[in-house]
């Protein structure tokens, strides 16, 4: 990227200098034409014998000189503006392609890790069940671990599938009435079973809305999964649902490290993750919050992230309800 930027600036500078030299040459040539026209005028009209006629012709020559000057300046300025606009578009497009390529590379690294980890864990648990005679309690624990890893795989596949369908405009969300309160309770209960003593809830009853319930479940799954990843194991995660006459407010409140102010707007970009994928300890693919933002927007809602005091983050979703 640095090499391209250096070559780009060098080429752009050369074009600007060449344009300036072209402008200077035209102005100089125009001055020569004016001087030659004045000499021709003097040989054609005697200024002493016909001063008025000479003055009129001389003013006409000066007017033509000024017109040429304005023409060269106008054409040069327009050409320079076109060059700068084109150069800006080319640079921005190339820069975006480089950034997207890096993000896609990070995504491939992360999604490979996300796929291999639960598969390896399930394989190890199943091999343990196969090779050893275990009591029922240990078998139950290993089976529960396999189910937990399978759920992780299922969530990852759903995220990738729906993100691809939304980007390709292949997915058409349904618009059916459903009970937002019951759906939120179910999602929290599922995560509370997978992560005991991690979740607290404060869910208002009777919130109904029209939309795609499956997509809204994915939204909550991603927010809760995100909270699990970035908060210590001994800190609670609060899920709150409140309502008024026209809107419902879903809050996922954690006590983790929080999100820096300069990252708050970037975290909803596709593939965006802070840090280097090869050295990052936290898991993820960078499409969860992107998908959350897209789905909330499709449901005519909005999502924001703020600081939780004294530490942590608060994700807030405002949705229209019936």
C-alpha cells in the first residue's frame, strides 16, 4: 500500500506539473501572438495619422489576448479538476479493494479457526466416549459439550449464510406478527443453559412486533455471543427489554473491557475486527455485528453502542412494535 501511495502521488504530481507547464507555454505563446499582431497593426495603420482607428484595433487585440488568457485558465482549471476527481476515485477504489482484501483474508483465517475448533472438540469428546468406559454422568457431560460445540457451528453457519444472502439480495425477510418478549426469553434461556450463572434478564411482557422472527433470533444470538466473548467469566450479562407505546428497547449490558470511542462506528462494518487475526485471542469472524446492523435496519430499527459505567458496553436496539 505504501509503494502504491508513493507511486500514485509521484504520478499525480507529475501530471499537475505537466499541466502547469502546458498552461505556462500557452500563455507565453499567446503573448508572442499578441506581440506579432501589434507589429502587424503598426505596419498596417499609422498611429499618428489615424490614432482613433489604431486605438480601436489595438483594444481589439488586447481583448483577444484577455479572452485567450481566460480560455486557457478555464480549460486548464477544468482539466485539473477532472484529473483530481478521477485520481481521487481511483485511489479510493484501490484503497477500498486493499482493505477489503485484507478483511477477507482475516475472515478466512478466523472462519477456519472457528470451524476447526468445535470440530476438534467434538471429535475429541466422541473419541473419548468410544474408547473409554465412562459412567453416565461423564457421558452426559461429554454429550453436552458436543451439543454446545454443534450449536456454535450452527450459529456460525447461519451467520455466514444470512450475510451472504443479504449482500446478494437473495433473502426476503418475512413480516409476520410474533411475541418479542417470549422470543427474547427463549434466547436468554438457551444461553443461560449453555453458560450457567452468566445471564440476568429483565424482560417486559406483552411486546409484539411484525417482522422476521428467525432473523431477530440471530440478532440476539450474535449480541449474546459477542458479550460472552469479550467479558470475563465471573461478570454478569444483563438482557433487558422495555417498551412504550410505539417502540421496544432491547439492551445487552456487559461489564467487559468496553469499546473505544473510535471503534464504535467501525464494529458494524463487514469483517471488521480490531487487531491482527493471527495474534488475536478472542474468537469471531467479523460478520456478527454486521449482520445485526443489517437486520435491525431491515426492521426499521436502529442499534447503538454506548459505555457501561464503570466498565463494559451497552448495545441498544430500538424497534417499532404493534
